[in-house]
């Protein structure tokens, strides 16, 4: 049963991560790569801390997640994947230069 619950959560997390990264790509983020790194590390800290608290408080019983535990794992995973997606886009946008808006002449030299 735990594998089935984990599989459903994985599909949810991957879908949410794709949605979050596409949404982040459309945002105008400030050029602060450290903020993206903090978001990525913070998302991992929230997820691992939340999972530890859930495990200590009986979120897994008889080899499967309880209903509340399953919902908690789903939400924690979505927080993690969302933070990873936004953080990665933030870092990449800060490091990579602006794209040219001209369609021609970007590589031409002026002689």
C-alpha cells in the first residue's frame, strides 16, 4: 500500500514541479541568485523537517501512510518541488544574460 501511495504522490509532485517551473519562467525575478539558492535549501529543510515530524507523530501505521500523513506528504512534496522549481529558475535567470529581442543582426559585426 505504501508504494501505491508514494506513486500517487510522485505523480502529483512531478506535475506540480512542471507547473511551478513554467509559472516561474513567466515571472520577472530580481537578479539575486542567492535568493534562489536559499529558496531551494529552505524548501528541502521544510520538507525533511515536516517528514520527520510526521513520522514521529504516527503518520505511518501498519506499513502505510494514514490519511492525514498521506495529505501531509503530498503537501510537503509540493512545497519542495515548487521551491526547487522557483529557486532553479531564479538562479538561472540571475546567471544567464538577457535574450536579444532582435531577430536579425545579433551576430553581425559592424565594420
